[in-house]
């Protein structure tokens, strides 16, 4: 039986490289490539592939929030994070989102194939570079360690989406169009974000989006 796989990464060269690698593996079928998290979620909602290989840092909808949505709309789809990041905060967030594996890009070739195979069988795989960190997080039930910079009033999934788009420079009209909501609703979310994050202007929200790792500055 073929394992259907979708790849999501905002860099075309990375997507093509991963697809080329996986096409050589018997039993793997690459069914789509997506350039951002929002496109990925829409595809999975329609087609429910067996596995999603997901980058963390993607525009419009990051890999962490995309993974959370995928778990809701397609619980049978196994999610494999593929990232350059080895920070504990990213690993924690992805584990909490329900991933089946976390592969560091520096060792992607061998690790990714193994992660997909194990994930397809309901098991979990972590690259050697982060295995100890992942085990510690799992032993702590995925909770953030003391001293974490988590905000005191957690953001809703929709607020996180809006905050990321604000951080990426989209206007209220553009955000409303992307999320299929009214401009008034966007402004309401923006006001709630300012209240929760204790900021008074858009620049402050942008800084918070970067601090919360929803937006990455290269």
C-alpha cells in the first residue's frame, strides 16, 4: 500500500529536494507540495494524505499552528516536522501540536525516511540532535519549563493567525480576505491582541509576533 505524502515548505528548492529524495523510496507517493501553512491545511482538508512533512517557519500560517489545525481536520494524517530549529520551545510546541516526528534538516535524508516509515505505523521519531530534549519534554507531559516566556493570557488559534499576518505586514482588509472574515472582526481580534499583549500600536504587535516566533526575521 502506498503512503501518500504532502510536503510544505516556503522554499521551492527545499520542497523539490525533499520530493526528489522521497520519490526514490518504494511505497512513497508525493501527492502535493505547498508553499505555506494555509495552503497545506486546505489541501489536507480535501484529500487527507497519510503523512504531512511540515516546515515550522512558513508565511501566512506557521507550521506549529498548521499542525494543530491538521490534527483537528484529519486526525489520521501523521505530521513530521522538518526544520532547521533545535530550540526547545519549537520542539515543545510541535510535540504539543501532536506531531509524529521531528527531523532536523541537517540530517534530513536518512532521518526523514525513517520518520515517515515509523510515523505511518503510529510511532514517533526524533532526530538524534534533539532526542534528549524531546524525551525530557515528553517526560514533563509537554509542559513548558519554569521561566518560559509564555504570555499570561493565552491567545486563541484565530488570534495567533491574525497576529502572524499582522507581523508579516498585511492590512486588515488583506487579513479579512485571507481568513474569510469581516474587516470588523479583524479589528476586534487586533484590539483583543493589543489588550492581551499589552501593546498600543501595530509596531508593538509586530514585535510580539517575532518574539512569539510566529514571524521570523532572516
